[in-house]
C-alpha cells in the first residue's frame, strides 16, 4: 500500500503524539475498576501477583474438572439409558472406581493446598517494615497517621470533583515505591475494612483492636480501593486512594505534610465541610 508524503507525515505525527501520551501517562498510572472487567485488577505487589497466579491455577483446575464431569454425564446419558440398556446392570461395587474417586480428589486438594498455604504464609508473615501507616476507619472517611515520619495525621474524604468517580479523594495516602509498608488499622466507631485490590490486601478495621497487614508496591502510580465492610448509610462513599511515589518525592511530601498538618492534625473533615459524607 502506497502513501503520499502528507499521509506519511500525519501517520508519524500520530505515532509521536501517542508516544508522548504514553510517556506523560506513565507517571499517572492508576489502578481502578474498568467497565465490563471480568479479571482481577492489575497487580502492583508481589502478593497480588501470587494471588493472580493462584487464581489462574484454580480456574484451569475447575475448568478441567467441570469438563470431565460433563463428559461423564454425557456418556451416562447416551450409553446407559433405558433404550440402550433394556436390562440394567446390577453391579453394586467397583473397587477400582471407588479408590479412584476417593484418591484423585484428595490428590487434587493436596496440590491446591501447597500454593494456598504458601500464599497465606506470605500474606500473614510481615517482613521488616520500612514504613508504618496507621489507618483509622471512621463514618465515613479514613484517617492516616505516619508514626515513623513525624507523627502527623490527616483525613481523607471522597472528593466529588475528582476522577475516577466515587474513588477520588482530597488527600491520598502516600508511600514510597519498593518499600515494605506496614498498615495498622482500627475503627473509630463501627467495623470498616481497608481493601486495595491491586495490592492484594483486605483487612477489617475493628474498634478496640489493631489489625495489621503489609504491602510492597513495585510501580509508581495511584491505586484505589474502598471500604469493604457494610458500615452505614455512606459506606459506598469512603474510598481509599494510595499514591506510590519515588523516595525523593516521598521525602519532599513528608516535609510538606509535617507543616500542613502540624497545627491542625486529623481535622481536615471539619475544614472540608464533610462534603463526602453528605
């Protein structure tokens, strides 16, 4: 196919614009639900990568088992109906089949248990943390405290004017990339749940109890989650936004946050007018 010089120029210009868009958008990567999405959200931590791998393994196994059972049913319907077998078999026991249908499921369950326990151990065994963030669920917003970085605290509320809709917040939780972040969470009033799908974390925030989990984000960007426990009338309006930045950006943000929240810590709800909970 031949192209004129003008067409070639427009094609190259289009490629250049697309390339610049990708470069510009690389720093603004955001993991969030997508319309008609049937897969898990893109992984941003080693734990989530293993969750996706385990999910895919189970999907293959359950598909093979379903097809096998379907094939057996088809064989039974065709071969052992009253027309094909006017005189039914009177067989009551078959040792080989009985051993097989007992042993094979056991082996399958043992095979599933190995990666399952490995993944569970990885989730529950907290490595040495580079950073601790205390997360408090409130009706109906989140508060974040940084005890390792000056002990400042701030609130994070749904921002109606931010995208993505019902996920954008006024103040994101900010963490450095490639660092182990320990999340300690509790509830101030009722039970909430802190969940970020791309990190593979979901943990209850219970009043009077301090639960903890961890993640290590490997990609710079913004990752979204939501409260995953029915906590009241505005349960659907307390999103979670975690901004993963470079070490230099995190250090600069910490210094700015110390000044911003020093005189009025954990009181942005009042200054924001409570717009997210209305």
